[in-house]
């Protein structure tokens, strides 16, 4: 992973989150999982960033509007950023152009969340840095939805890792998800349901995947 650390005095503190996908959101139904039951009502503290002129609050709802809805991957990315900022900056409000995020999860939801937070593709006074680098050190330059969907076919827990970095000091904090967060066979079932690999999922498998997906999403920390 040398590419993720170039120009940085990289110091990683790894925080393993038992249920990072169970997030405090206030939404009805995630459109990425048709038929999913509504989430319970929670509140998720916004991310506050100094954009050079004012302190800008970024709420999970802002991410949802930018992406098209609030999905599991985008929510996961949002929470990972919160944790990374709190560990590196503490009570200090980070400057937008001092944030670097390295994402290993090749999905549109995580990409849109991190791009919004770092000021990529939106109107803001400052721009941070955002990179997508897969676990095998492949740098993803083509972040179109079509390409990310192709790359996401074989994701596993190894991909659910995110680095939040302070450019000015070189300090980074890695947020990771433990394997036991996901039910046995979850990623194999995901490939069948979402991509028809190695064959199309049965109605029973689709129902099981939806149930597993809801369980992951709704776990408490």
C-alpha cells in the first residue's frame, strides 16, 4: 500500500468497529434494498469542516441528496469519517484542505460520500484529497458508476477499511470492520443476488440476503 502513504509520515491507529454498518440515521427505506423495512429513528451528528471562510456542517442527509439516497456504503463512509476526524483532530474543527481520505471500498455510495466531504464535485472554498485504492494496491482512476459496480462484485471485509488523514501532520487513522459483523456466506450471497454469480439467486436466497442486509444495517455499536 505504498501509494496510500506517499508523502506522509504514516501512523495508523486501527479501530475495529463491531457494527460500523449499523448507523444512526433518520430515514425511511434504503432504495438500494427494495422491500427493506424502515430504520428506527436516530440522530447522527453532522461532520463540521472549516471551508476557509465559515464552519460548514455536513449532515448524512446532505450525503443522501448528493448520492440519490442514503445507502449502507455511504452511511458507513460517513461514520468512518466521523470517527477518523474525532481521533485525529479531537475537538478541533478540521480545515477542508487538510483532509485526505483513502477508500478501499469500490462502491458509488462510499465514493460519493467521501467526495462530498473532501469538496470534490461540490461548490466549496477548499478542497481536500480523495483517493480510492483497493486492498491489492490498485489505484482506481475510473470512478464511474459502471466501473465501480464491476469492481464491487468481489468485495469482502478486506475492502471495508478507510484511512482518514491530516495532510499537514501526516497523521492517519484507519477504520476497519471485523469479519464477524457479516453473517456467514454474506458476500457469496451478495454476488448471487446482485450480480448473478455463479448463478442467479433463488427467491429464498434473495429473502435471506435482504434479512442479512437488514441485520447488518441495524446492529448497535
